[in-house]
C-alpha cells in the first residue's frame, strides 16, 4: 500500500507541474494570479490521480503513466470543463 501512495503522489505532482507549466506558458496572454495558479494545480493533481487509477486498471506501463500524468496536468482543467459541458448538454441542462 505504501508503494501505491508514493506512485499516486508522483502522479499528482507530475500533473501539478504540468498545470504549472501551462500557467507559466500563458503568462504573456494574461497576468498570473495566485488563486488561478493554486486552483489550476489542484485540478491538475486531481486529473493526475484519476489517470493513475485508469492506468493501473488498464495495465499501462508506469513510464507512460508518468508522462501521461504530466500531460494531463497541462490539459486537465480544459478536459474537465469540456466533459462537464458535454454531460450537461446530454442531460438537457442549460449551463450559464
């Protein structure tokens, strides 16, 4: 179990670094706000942890899992926003 906690933490940190890299990449488009930075990293970490469980379930190689966790951090908030919009649309709920 300790090994799983370590691997989950690594996935979360890689995803958070991916989210941080995205925020830093967008610096020239909009100013960096601390709240935005923290929330982006938390969302990215959540996506990284979810990806850990998916990769463990499907037996994806650990190195590919680590790389995908970092990449999921880069696109994490956008994936969640798109997924939520699709679910709301399918449920017939109008989002404001």
